[in-house]
C-alpha cells in the first residue's frame, strides 16, 4: 500500500535558521573532537616512527654479510 | 509515490550508485581519499608494531632485560641482576584483543618445583577506553592472577572473575594471559597440556540478539499490521538490549578495527560476531540496511525524543543536499586518525558509548547533548547529517546494487528505479 504523502507544511526562515545552527554547532563539536584526537595522535609521531623503523630495517638488511661464493 | 527529480548540479551524484556521473574533481578527491587512507593504514601498522622490549623496559626501567629463545613463542624476557647472573624470574609477553583493540600484558612468573607460578601482571599497552580500564584497575582485576600456577585454566567464570561493566576487557586480558602462560608452560617448561580450554558459551544474550535480527528481517518484508508491530517491537528490544544491556551499537571504530585485524575470538565474544554478521550480512545478502532502520539503538532514542517533542523541523535543502559529502569528509578524517594511531577510539565520534555506558572523553560529552537536542527538533538528526556507520552500510547497499545490476545486465540504476523498489521496502537506504 503506497504511503499517502500530504503537502509538507511550510517552514519559516527562522525555523530553517534554527536547524542550521544546530547542524553547525554539531559540526563544530565534531571538529573539536577531531582536533582533540589529532593532538593525541601527534604525540605518538606515527609518521616519524614509521620512517625510523623502515630506515632501521633497511640498514639492518644492508649490513648483513653477503654469502661468499666458495 | 512520485520519484524525486535527479539533481544535475555539478559535483553531485545524478543517480544513486552511478559512479560515471561524478565530476573529474570528485573522482580526483575520491582517489586521493582512498590513497591517503591506504598510506595512513600502512604508516599506522609500521609505527604501532609491538616492541615488547621497549614496552617492558618502560615498566621496569632499572632492569636489564634479556630475551630468551628468540625464535620461539611466546616471547619471554629474563632479567639480569647486578652481578650479571640471569634471575629465575621470567616475563612472558601476552597479546590479546579487548573492547577497543589489541592489548599487551607481561606475565611475571617464577619457577617452582611443580612448574611455575605467576607473581605479577604488568599491563604494557592497551586500546581500552579510559572508563573500562579504570574499572579494571579499581577492581584490582589482576590481583587474582598472583600466586596461580601456570597450569591453571584461567577461564572467566571458572577461576577468574570478570569486572562488572568491563566484561569484554576482562575477557581480553584473561585470554591473553591464558594463551601465553599455557604456551610458555608447554614450550619452555615442557609441561603436558592438562588444562581446560575455553568452550562455546551461547546463552540468552546471543539468542536475544539473533532473534532481534531475525524479527527485523521479517518486519522489513511485511507491509501489514504484523510487520508494523514487529518493527516497533524490534526497535524497543534493540534499545533495551543492543543499547543499554549489551552496549554493542556499531561504530566506525569497530568497523575500522576489523580492517586492522582487531577481531575477538568468536568463543569469547559471540555477541560481537552476531552484530557484525547480522548488519553486514543483511547488506551483502539482502541488499538492505536493516541495522540502521531497526537495530540501531540510537535511532530509537531519536524517535522517542521526536515523539516527546512533537516538533518535526526540516534541515535547509542546501545543507541536506550536501549531507552525504559532509559525512564522507568526517568519516575520512576519523579513519585517518584511527589508522595512523591504530586506536579505534580516537576516531569514533559517535555519541553511542556515552549514552549507553556513560563512557566518554573530553569534548565527546558535548556531542551527546547536542545530538539529543537536534533529535528533539529534527527527525533522525544524527542519521541524516553525521552518522558514519549509516554511510558505510548505505554505500554497501549501493555497491551491491551496482554489482548485481552489472552481473544480471539490467538497465543502469537510475533515481527512479531505485526509489520505485525502495518505496515499499522499509529496510532500504536512508536518504541523506
């Protein structure tokens, strides 16, 4: 059975503005949460640590003695 | 039901699931998003690889650590005393998966005549939220391991008591300790495995959750009064059980955790498995987002608030049209944070954990009241504009439709055809 769709009630500009403000406030709060998390991640320095580990692994494999042919 | 007119503005999808309608700029942005996520994932995996010695040294700064039998598991460290002699104590490294991700503990054990006994448990690293870890610490959970023999079963409900309100964390730690200690007893001490192994525990919780999914699927396909009562009943059950009792609402962190391999053993956390299989299974097998329409407890909270207020305002159309892009962007930022830190909780901005278990950190405590306030005035306020789980599941439904249509060589998916099939299907997509 198809749903009856009545004519939507007209919404005033003030009401649109109110919902817009709600949405913007939420976006700002979520942005704030991301900033909070970013500061935590920055302390871990994952990019620098990853680069150091990859470099260390490469230099470790480079310094392994080569097998000398008999 | 008259179909919506397809939007033709540049940069927006003309029809659902029709990727060829993306503008060049959108395509470039998508490629950049996927490549950057892959890069963040790789960096996170390399940077967060467990360095047992470094972790242990932080807890025992004055000790000189020597790793014994480098190539065998579990990893065992011994300490040297001042004279350079290796002591009788050993620290066995134990890995497990808790509520928030992987955890590493050090089990300090001392040799005895009959094998070895545990003297101390050192928590070396974890991804649990602060609330759950605090409960574990306040209950002195690890004290019950001290003095136990390495051949004890270490099973929750047998010789170990879980912490109320931190059951999954308790199980994760116990499983880690059990596996490491038993493996160490067999490998390093040569003891015969005489201990109990965990068994399947399928009880009322698992039955209730399975029944909720089954009834939700039935309710999604029935258009009569019974279907309506089923849907209402399932939603009420979801609020009580999925929300407050199990606190197992899906989050972006959980979904990202699957990609990172943070998957608990089904014997130890069957509820998690039922949730994931139920939600993803409905998307893949049925092509319907049953979770968002009936199982999500936060949806029910929003519906209840709407009924209380009786006010139903709309979002400005210009914002509503961009909603999907907003959620994509927020999800991308969240996933970047999760992958770089290998810590699911750092990117999970959803308010579910706060409302159902009162666990939250910092600004999260402001996101919850704001989302509830929004839900009072705007129907499905969170779902429409912010929910990453809904986006992920809806994109899964879209992808399934596209693949299916290509396989059966139907006409291309258009706005009209999608809405026509969705008109009678409450388990379809939530429009952004």
